[in-house]
């Protein structure tokens, strides 16, 4: 079973809007591999969190937590195959950022991916969208916002990112 980029907590509980709080020194972060898939035209892939998961309906970059002994690259390959049915080429480590959500503290390892094979299959019932700035899909998880800001800086985009 796949683990989404935001780690699941209790299901069915009311959800508050997620926040990017200062990292808690008492909670150990869970390492998460995140794929930032970019097409040749510059569009990037976002997926929605499926029903039954924490923050269902929020948009994020696909990925999931590292299993014991896995590298970021190995976890990313496994997660993207399990979640969206593709096999990726090279994963290019890009940025690392920690978020302290109410249900989990995560360390997100963002990797850019420019090539993949296979047909996209949303295997967890999620939705997908190829986006550009500003992103039309909403709401986005806080862990997604820095990536949009990084894209804006790289691409000379001014104005809102989402």
C-alpha cells in the first residue's frame, strides 16, 4: 500500500487546515520522497490526496515515506509506481524542507523528474493535473507551496503562485 507525501493520521477525524509550523524538537521527522515531474513544456504534475486520507482533496506532488533501509531514490521509484503507475528515469535531488503538520512532522526530499515511462493510473482514486504558474488546482498543501515559489524564482514568474 502506498504512503502519500503527507503521512496519514487518524482517518475520519475532522481536519484543520494544515500549517507550516516551526519544527517541533520533540517529534522526529518522517522522511518522504517527493517527485516533481516536469514535462518538456514546463508543466508539472500535481495529484490530489485521495478520500480517506488526511487532508483529502488537497493538491500535492506525488510521493511517499521511505521504508527502512530505502534511499530517497528507491522510495521515489517505488511510490510513483505504486501511486500513479509510472516508472521514472533519473531522479534529480533538488530541495529538502521540513513541515510540522498537526498529525506528523515530515522531511520532504523533493526530486525533479524529467522522464518516465508508462501510462498514468491514479491507483488510489486521486486526481491529477498538469499545472503551470499560477496553479489552478486548490487547495494546495503547505508542503507544495515552497515548490511553487522555487519554480517562480527559476522561471522569473512574478505574482501569485496559487
